[in-house]
């Protein structure tokens, strides 16, 4: 009995750790239930995601510094910034997250047909050519439930 209880405790602890590290990971479901996820696959529209390191900009720096404490506030700041003059390329972008290295993870709706990776690379090249950007890469591994937690 003690071994079974200890094994159950270990399995429960491991499941809790997985839930803490990857909140959107599918969980075990009862036989009559669907697995629980952060959002159902297919619910989220297709998108193109790029990772951008911007040069010094006070609005983006404030959004980056406050993102993990106030995500909605950071997203509002980014939304105001993207509407500024000369930023037409960012008008449809949404701030998804910031990496720990300070890179902005931006998403655009993807309604095109064909090779989404080619569209992502082309967008990243356009962004990288801007004078206010240090570098930009297409996140070709991005998925609707991606690595960043909402």
C-alpha cells in the first residue's frame, strides 16, 4: 500500500510540475472528457510570428520591462506605438510576449495561401531592414499554443 501511495504521490507531483512549466500542455482526462488545454486546437486563427530585437525606444523599453507584471498594459503600449508614423508594417501586429532576452514576439494574422514559412521569412526580412531594429527572425516553430504562456 505504501508503495502505491508513494507512486501516486510522485505521479501527482510530476503532473503538477508539468502543469506549472507548460500550462497549455494537454492533461490526462477522465474517459468521458476531452483533454484540457489552454485553448482548443483550431480555435486560434492562423498567424505569422517573428522575434524582433528593437533598438532603444522608451515606449518599447517600458512595455518590455512591465510585460511580465502587466501584460495588458504592455500590449496597450505596443498598440499605441505601432500606430505611430512610419510604423505601417506593424499596424496589424500583436504583441504576444517578450523573451527573457528582451526580444518582442510579434504576431500577424496569416490569411494567405501557400507557404506560410516563406511569408514569415519575407516579413522578418522587411522588419530587419528597418533602422530601429537590431535583428528579426521568423519564428517558424510557432504554433497556436506556442511556448509562451498567456
